[in-house]
């Protein structure tokens, strides 16, 4: 019987320490969730900016082809512009998807800053 009592006496401080660690983990999880949301917003903004750039490029090509110059002038220009855009896109895809890797990098950066400022 005394062995059980000693075991329970040793377990009590461990349970209190576990409760304290769980409280700290809850605070850290809240900070991590805020950092993830902020990083996701920035990554989405970059994605939408890329789409806006492609739409502006397409609109400029249409304008130059049909109103300013003729297709004979714009064909090589559009070829090289499209080739450059495709090359840039393939590089982004080859390095993984930009938004996912950027989201992870921003999330880690914000998390480390918040964690350092709140705990340190």
C-alpha cells in the first residue's frame, strides 16, 4: 500500500507540470494560428497579384495587336513575352508551388517573431 501512495505522491507534481505545459501549449497554438492566417493572407495577395499581372499582360498584347500595331509586328514580341512568362511560371512550379512554400516561410518567420517577443 505504501508503494502506491509514494507513486501517487510522485505523480502529483508531474500532473501539475503537465497542466502548466498544456496551458503554455495552448498560448503557443493561438499565436501559431494567428501567424498562419497572416502568412496565408500574404501568400494569397501574391497569387492575386500574379493573376492581375497576367491579365494586364494579356490586355496590353490585345491592345497593341489590334489597335496600335499589326500582328506582323506583335507576333515576335508576343512570342518572347509569352515564352518569358512561361519560363518564369515553370521555374516557380519546379521550386514547388510559390504560395505553399511562401506560406510556410512566412508562417515560420511570424511564429518565431511572436514566440520570441511573448516568451523571451
